[in-house]
């Protein structure tokens, strides 16, 4: 048994971690930190988990409790992990952070996109960017991993093989992506109320969305990113456009993605146009791509579940690698449909 602690266990990503851990042969959550709901039963925040965690309650974070666990997950807003990272490092517990604090390469880039100085700039180089399909060898055996955001995961997986193969220009890349409302977190906000979101599709974060920095770091290109809020609970659909670097067959981008992800347990590449519903509840990513000779542009599309491959599933995939387990343990490749 690998004893697990979860920071931010009462939120949507924390609840998804608990759901996935309940199906994992080795991970047993024993410390569920959720300061805003400390003392409340897990079933109060996550009724669907009542049978998996009977009688378990959320606790306030206390650094001395870290000595009781073998693995720590964090699902907190940006800025929070920086405050407690020294405690975690001092105790040497393997740590997978879903927050944005340690994803970027340098403090200047963090300050540029997050509008504030990084509190622990010397620790940035200690974390591995946790996208297994791109950095599996670095994640394997690492002690500190920063799991990517859901939007960057979709864009990087769709675009990086095309950049690496020289099929698309590194400048002028456009990513239009729509996310389900759970991507905004559990806290009540006027912009995510039912009456605001239902029967509506809205863009936000125009020009300066923070995830742009991750997309540029992960693809090596210049990205203009526009996120959209879609009236659905889960899912991300990212449609990515880039200028072709040369003439090619219409199917060359698709063939490149197929070659890049051959054998990947959670990536499906096909000629079909992906839909978010195909990935519901799974750690799968569905990809496709085309070259349009008329406009000399390449289009690549990715679909995933923002709470699984875009959050909790990716964290578990990384933790499996870190601890020498089967990478796929506890993770579904098959979505729930319809």
C-alpha cells in the first residue's frame, strides 16, 4: 500500500483523484487536506464517493502530517504550492503538483504571465514538467513533478510532433479551445453560474491567458491562444492552426501524429474528428490533423477530459512512473458513452 495525501481534496480535481485512487491497486488516500471544508465528510463534498470513503473527513493542512504518507498530490490555485514547497522538499515525499507554480522554466516567465514574482524561484529547476508522452524518461524516478494544465496538454500533444517534424512554422500558431465548466474550479463565480453558462459559448482570457506560456514552452513555438467556456461539465476540444513549413500530402500531419504516438497507451490518432464525449471519464486523448493545400495551413485537433488527462489522471500517470509502477495502473483508456 502506498499512502497518499491530497492537498485540495475537496475540489473537483481532488474529487477526481479520490475516484481514480479508489480504483488503483496501490494508492490509498489517508490524508485529505481541504481547509475550507475541514471536519466535513468526504461524502458531503463528493456524494458519488460515499461508498469508497465511508466516514473519511477532510482535514486542515499540517506539515508534520507529511511524515505519514508516501506520496503527495496537490490540486490548489496558483501561488499556494510555493508557500508550502519547502516543507514538502524537507521531508522528501514524492510530490505531484497540479498547480501552475512550478510548471514554467524560469521565474521571469512566471512573473510575465502571472503578474507576480515567484516566491521560490530556485526550486523551478527541481520540478519535471509532467507530460508523460513528452517527458516520460525524466518523470520516471523523479521526486518533484509539475503536472501540465488541461489546455496545454491538448495543444502540446496536438502540435509538438508537427513542430518537431518541421511540418509547421513555429510562428503564427493559433489555438482555439473550449473547456467544460469544471475547468474553472469549484468555487462559485458569477461567470460560471448555470444561468450564465447554459446555452452559451463565450471566449475569455483574450490575448494574455496564462496557459499560453506552457503551450509555447511545450511546443517551442509562438502561440496565440483563445480559450472558450462551453456549456458542459467536462471536456476540452482544442483546434490548432499553423502555417505549413512546406508543401506536403494532405495526410502528412496525420501520419506524423500516428508515428509520434505509436504505442502510447492513452493517445488515439485517427482520421475521425474527435469529440469530447469520446473521452468522458478516461485518461485518453483523441487526435487528428490535416493539411489544407489551398491555404497552406495545417489543422490539428485534440479532445480530452479536463478532469482526467487534463488533471487527476495525468497526476496519477506521473505518480505511477515516479514510483516504478505500471504507467496505466488505475486509469481507464475507454470513455463513458453516451
